[in-house]
């Protein structure tokens, strides 16, 4: 099962995140095998926070040349976006309380991701829709370094939304089969 989950996430990374250039910083670490995809089989908030802590420590202890970033995939809980979104409050608290603020940040992806003040079927939500609920653990230093060398980084979200709006119905079905299957 983990192999299929990892394959699903890898395909999403390659075809959506990198293929559509949603994250212009993802291609190089992915090609260099520095993106860690880890499956958590936690079924409680506490167990998931423990798994996240272990992955934050692993990421912190490794050099960026070994692991640039980690995707913690959550197949056994938080299927509801509302539950997932509430869990993100715990994540933020955890990052703050355990001193990761300024060193690490957590980005969020979910099959039913919905930005505030949008409708569920708004194309812009596709930018954060993934095959499984997941937490993206990011090194602050790496992000700052990447942003320094990228022109108009502030425009990335708007460009991504426009890219998603431009997808045909067939492209959406092909790129997001878990949404239209």
C-alpha cells in the first residue's frame, strides 16, 4: 500500500507540481532525489504530530544535499478537509512550541483543498489539491534562497490559479484522476 501511495504522490509531483510549474523550485530537488516522501499511518492527532516531529527532526538533521524537503502523506486520517484544516491549527502551534518557527514551515495539500472565500469547484483550489492529505515540511533557509533567485515570486500564486483555470476538462481529469474517478 505504501508503494502505491508514494507512487501516487510522485506522479502528482511530476505531472502537476513540476509538470505545470506550480512550484518552480521543485524540479531540481526532485530530479536529484532530495524530496522525501514519507507515509504516516497515524490515526490520532497525537500520533500524527509525533510522526511530523520525527520528520522535522530528520529533515533538520540531514543536509539539504541529502534531503531538501519532506512530504508527509496521511492516508489513514483527515480525509475531511474540515478536519484537516482544523488539524493545521495544531501543526502551527506545534511548530511554534517546539521552536521550529524560522527554521521550518509546513505547507498544506489535500484532495479537497479549498481556499477561504472560494467555492469548492474554483479552479484555483486545484493548486493545493493532492492525491492524499499531506504536510509539506520545508526548510526556511532553502525557501528564502530559492525566492532570492526567482523573479516575481509574489506572482506565483496568481500565475498558478490562471494555469489551473486554463486547463481543459480532459486535462483536469488526466491530472487529477482522484478527483474525477
